[in-house]
C-alpha cells in the first residue's frame, strides 16, 4: 500500500498520548510500501508540537529526522532540510520552508 500521511498520524506516532493510536500509527507506517509526507503536514506537525505540546525545538527536529530516516518515507527533503536548518538555529520551521521555496521560485529576499 502507498499512503499519504495526515499530521494526526505523525502526532500519534511521536506524542504517544494514546497507546492504541500510537501502535496503529506505527503499524501503518511499517506495513506501507511507500509513505508520502507533505511539507504542509510537517509544518502543521511542528506547530502543534511547539504550541500545544510545548516540545522543545531540538526534540521536534530530532523527531522529524527520525521519521525521515524510515525506509519507506518519501518527502521533499531539500525543502524540509531548509526548514530544519532554521528550526535548529532557533527560528520557525515554516519560515525556513517558505524562504527556501520562495528562493526556488525566483525570490531573492524573504519577507515575513
């Protein structure tokens, strides 16, 4: 099976606030032939972990990297790495993503 993940599946996998849902999320990812994760889902994932769960940024970054290291994950890695670089430097993941994509589209200066 080839799947695209919603933010909620990523959250259940990492947060572990519901053991049954965490197990289901892990099994779903393990059984899938391909797991597509959009940049938008990761932007929302970071926001929810930061704002709702108060997870430290280094831990958020590590969580994303653990997910990306899974054998069957397909994602826009250059854009995600740009977001992670900004997050790791203390900035906003989404700003890093937007700035990177804007530059790819021809923008020279990121304005927020």
